[in-house]
């Protein structure tokens, strides 16, 4: 039976190392489910697997695209299904690892075909948000798309801006494109997630951010300045450095903001994945291999 082992969880919990261990155990490949690691130009701020890790087992959806391209959950669904089919030609099992919940959901259940917004519409909304802040964004969505606002993550600017993009581009609420239909896949899905005690996760996040700084995060962000409006760069680790380069934050303030915002992001990831009752959790990955062996080797 064709099987996908999903290893989800918050950032800095140890997913990458565990996914490689599982892939080695089953002699297979890893498909990344991270919305930023596919871009070749950004490696430090996205905490990509190291070159050595990438050589250990085959990886898909890492360094597969340029920052000049737009990738979304719909694109990911099609690509990941293709990657899995390629692996299944020779193997029964493939590992999917990452923290982008929407990408994992798209792969497992399918996703509605929501149109892309023109770049000028996206840029105009982004500029207005940067100028007028969260209060403007919330009010704009609440007034112009009350149906979406009633069910939205109202503290998540990316979700709110996406709703405005669709509204401005099509004249329709983003909710009108959502059917809620779940696609039945013809393969077995084993959902797992790794977590850590809060204090340990926070310590890992701080250590990782300091390592990013040492590895040259500032230089990496400078190199992608021409693409700063790209969705992948409107994220933690990049927005704060842009603010520093714009003179809004000192370097130390930017680094501290990255740590704080990464902790907040990890909390949102945990909230998302805990809503999925099919996910089995493993603290620090302990017991995961035994569980998988029991499910797949019996």
C-alpha cells in the first residue's frame, strides 16, 4: 500500500532530523512541506536542511524554485502529488516533513482553486498595510468582506491581506471560492507531529536565530531586497530585517523581534496542527520510529 508519513509540528522542534532518520529507516525520500524552503535565494532565514542533510536522503521541494516565482498551496498540492508518485515507482513509503499546515492540508485533502491576484494589487495592499497597520487591515476586511471576517484569523495579517487581494481582484469574497470538499486520496496517510516542552522550544528558537545571524542573515536579506514584496519575504526573519534596513529598528531590536515573532509563529503552528485529531504527537520524536514500524511492518 502506498503510504505517506507526515512529520509536522512547530518550527525548531527537530522535524528535519527526525524526517531524515525516518527516511533512512525506510530507504526513501523526503518531500518538504515548508512554504519558503523551495526558494533557492533564501536559505539562512528559512532554516533549510544543511547541504550534508540534503545529501543523506533525496529531498523534494527544496531549492526547487526562484524567488521570482510565486508558489501557493494549490501549486504545492500538484507538485507534491507528482513527487510522491515518482518515489512510489520504487518505494512504498514517502516522508513529508514541514510546518506549513495549509500545504499539508492541501496534499492530504485537496484545496479549492482560488485565483491568484495581480502583483500590483498585492503590492498596493502591502504598502497600505505597512503605512496604516493592523487596525486599518482589520477594518478594511471587516467592512468589505464581513463574511470572511466573521470566520477569519483576525490577528493574522497574511490571511487578511489575501482576502483583500481576492476581493479587489475579482470583486468576490474569498469565501465564494471555498467549497469545503475533501478529496479522497488513493494512498495511506500516517499523520504525526513532533513537539517539545515550551521552555526547550523557546531555547531552540533563540539559539537558531542567533545562528542565523552568525551565518549571514543580514547579507541574505540585502540580496533579496528587490523582491521584498514577495509573499515568502513578508514573513518572520525577513520583515524584521527589512525594518532594520529601513531604519525602523536597530540590529539588536530586529534580532529580538525575530525571536519573539518566531515564538508566536510556533504557537500558531501548534494551534493549527492540534485541530487535526488524526495527528499523533511525539515529544522530541520519542517513540515515533516504533509507532511507524508497528503500523508499516506488521
